[in-house]
């Protein structure tokens, strides 16, 4: 069953710096009226790490990747060849009566369905694996998406008084053949296109300047 009665779909084709990508997600959450999903790209190889992560664990990647600390939790994620997306759910959405873990599982079930239509054999991880490293895709947790015992999709969340931000990455699988479109259609039978307007982009640049592009944010832990 579709999760959302209506879903705005933004295919953000413009490759952007890591700080701007994080800031756009936050700006969208601030102004969300209905659920939305944004698929986005990076203008150079990037690395995002969770709000509670340690800068020391990623510092060695700085010469080769655009580093950014996420507002959401989770581990280290390498970006550039992945399909990166964010789902914004306003506080008024009925699904937010459920726990964040339940929302996580429902979203990933929709992704599994989209992958299986493509001929994959995707399923949700049933249990949390022992932590092997700080790299997100080395550590499947419950309700991550798995194919042949390999994690191919994970996500992290942030819930605030205005709604929930779900940031996800899909890797190590065929990302073509309309996967993004099928994923969106599994989330809602009523998808409508959306473009990022100047208000969102201006607000995102303001947030990036004050937060994600700042060294005191990047190195806060």
C-alpha cells in the first residue's frame, strides 16, 4: 500500500556541493506542507557522516572528498556513484504517529518493492549486524535493504517539531532503468513534480553558510 496520499517528487539534476545538499534538505523540512522526496547529485566525490560522528574518523579523506557532517545520525557514507535521496515528512502526516523505526522500515519496504520490480531480490535486514567499522554500508541494521546478504541501502533520520527528515543512499546495485521513479511511485500513487524555487535555494545557502560549511560544525566532535 502507498505510504503517502500525495508526494512531491524533486529530481534535483544540478550537482551541488555537500554543504548545499545538506542545507537544501533542512530548508525543505522547514517549509514542508506535504511529503516530498528529493533525488540529488554531488558536484564532486563527497563523504557525509552522522551528527554524532567523530571528525577524526573522516579527516584522512579530506584531500579527496568534500566532507560534511549530516544533521541526521548514522555512519560514514561515500557519495558520488550512489543514488542519494531525502524524504521530508511534515508533522501533520498521519504516518508520524508511528515510531521513527517504523517509518524507516516502511520506506525501505517501498524501496525493496521498487527494486524487486526491476528483477532484484531485495529484502529487509531482520537483525542488526555486529559493528565492523564507522562506514555505514559495512554495518547493516534492522530494516536496511539487502541483496544477496549485502547492504545496498541505508538511511538516517532527524525528527523535529515540524516533521521528519529521512536521508538515504542506494549503492552497489543497478541505479538505472527508472529506479527513482519506481521508488517514488511505491511511496505514493499520486506523485507530482516539484522544482526547487528561489526561496528554498536562498534559504539553503543561508543555512549552509551558518552551519554545514563551517569548520566548527564539521569538527564539532
